[in-house]
C-alpha cells in the first residue's frame, strides 16, 4: 500500500513539475490568449505555488525566476520529505 502512495506522490510531483515548465514555456509566447480554457486551468493549478514565491523573490530585470525556485524547492525539499514520511509509515 505504501509503495502505491510513494508512486502516486512521485507521479503527482512530476505532473506538477511539468505544469510549471509548460507555464514557463507559455510565457515566452505573448500572443497566447489568457482566457483560453486550458491556459486558465493551468494558471489555477500553478498560481497557488507561484504567487507566494513571486511575492518573496523579486524579478531579475525582465526575468521571473520564481518558477525555477519553486521547482527546486518542490523537487529538492518537499518531495523527499513527503516520500520519506510515507516510507516511515511502512
């Protein structure tokens, strides 16, 4: 049972990583309609993670590095903590 939870947790974080990466890539295309339903769903999923980071991390010129910081925190701190907690339950 725990192995399924660990697998699900890793899959969840991988999907979240890809959604943030897609959000980064979409920011390179200024002509994308922000009211497109897919873009709106993507923003609804990623904004709760990115907005707090944007309040703390100032942009470097015209570059917003908060998504990179969020990816690093998710993959280097939060994911290992959650997975190790689940493994402790086993």
